[in-house]
């Protein structure tokens, strides 16, 4: 195990693999993006969860993990990037605790991407995300999803 959050969710592994192998994973559910600019990582403040996290979310039916990562980055931060600008890092293997939407403990896989951002669009808050910031990895900005903070260090 790499890290565990206070809810008991665990990042079990970051699997270095080829992106083409993602289809071999059981329960590939989501994609996250470590967007960097001038040595800082983009974090967004999730209104419902009340903490900072990486941009990302659930893969829609018919959508690839790469398409999901690009879409979620834009939806949550306003940053537009070409899907080809994303660099595939690997697959995250997570042990997740029950939630109101998923009532059982489960193992899921997610795709992790990284991208270097050249131009930043003005952030516009939305229903899901209240703020965005460029985090240096040490500055105290409030509660940060510990798994996401670890992922910024692993990329």
C-alpha cells in the first residue's frame, strides 16, 4: 500500500504500463490529471467533499480514459488541452470504502495522466468546483485529498 486516507480508501499501487493495456484492467472507472505549470500542480476544491483534489472523474460510457481526463480537466478548471498533450503515467489500483453511491468495499482502477500547462484560462466556479489553485507541494492551503497529494509526488 502506498497511502491511506482518513476514510480508509487506499492507493494500493501505481502500475506502470502501456496505455493500450488499460482495457485489460477490471473495473477501470475513472481518470485523474496531474496538470503542472511552473513546478506547481493544479488542485481543485470540491464543494461536496470540502477538500482539494486533482481534476478528474468517472469515465462516461463510450469514452476512453484519455477523453475523460481531457474533459474533466476542462470541466473542473476551465483549462483546455488537446488529448494528445496528455502523457499517460500509469494505472492506479485503489481499495475504496463504501459510499452512498457504492455500498460495498471494492477495488477499482483509474488512469493517471500528466500534462504541462502553458496557458491558464480564468477559473470560473461551477456546481462541483469552488476554486482552483497551483500548489507547490508544501504550502498549507487547507485539507488536500492525501491520495491525490501522493500522486502529485509520484508523477
